[in-house]
C-alpha cells in the first residue's frame, strides 16, 4: 500500500517535471535524428552530416566533428545552424574513403546545459 503510494507519487512527480511548462520551455537538448543515421552503412560517402535535436540549441559553442578509425578529424570544420530551424546543425565533409567514422557533437541547450554525444557510421563502397 505504502510502496504503491510512493510509486504513484513519484510517477506523478516525474510527469509534472516532464510536462510542466517552465521545464519544457527551457528544454535539455537531446539528439533525435541524424543523417547518416546511427550505425548506418553507406555505399556512397555522404556530402554532409546533419544532426537534429528535440529543441533549438544555442548558436555559440556548437560543434560537429567527424573522426576516422585512426582518430583523424576529416570534416571541413564548417558547422552551421539552420536559420529557420535552430534544432538542426550540419557540416560538410569531403568524399570519404571506406572506413568507419565517429561523429561527435556538442551543443548548448536552451537550459544552458552543455550536451555532447556521438554516433558512428560506416562507408563501404
Ligand atoms: Cu539540461
């Protein structure tokens, strides 16, 4: 009985934290989509890397880096934020040889937290 009550109380507390407007307005950014997708195997080298977040992110301190399997950075160091969709960052890359690559990203969310993450893809012509 008491355990159930505690569980329900915690559940409703989580619900409140997740959906109360002060929190959702100042959201913590989470990557929701990427192109290439995480763990994708591509037969053709992509021309750019796209990363989307669940909310717009800060225009400062944004970074995307593409690293090959030897640890060399291979992107063109030209990260951009889409003008009309601040949740979308992208950078261009040169034609990549067959290898597996790690994309690392760093952004500042609207709630001022720094968010970093990574995903991988493989080019295999
Ligand atoms: Cu946060």
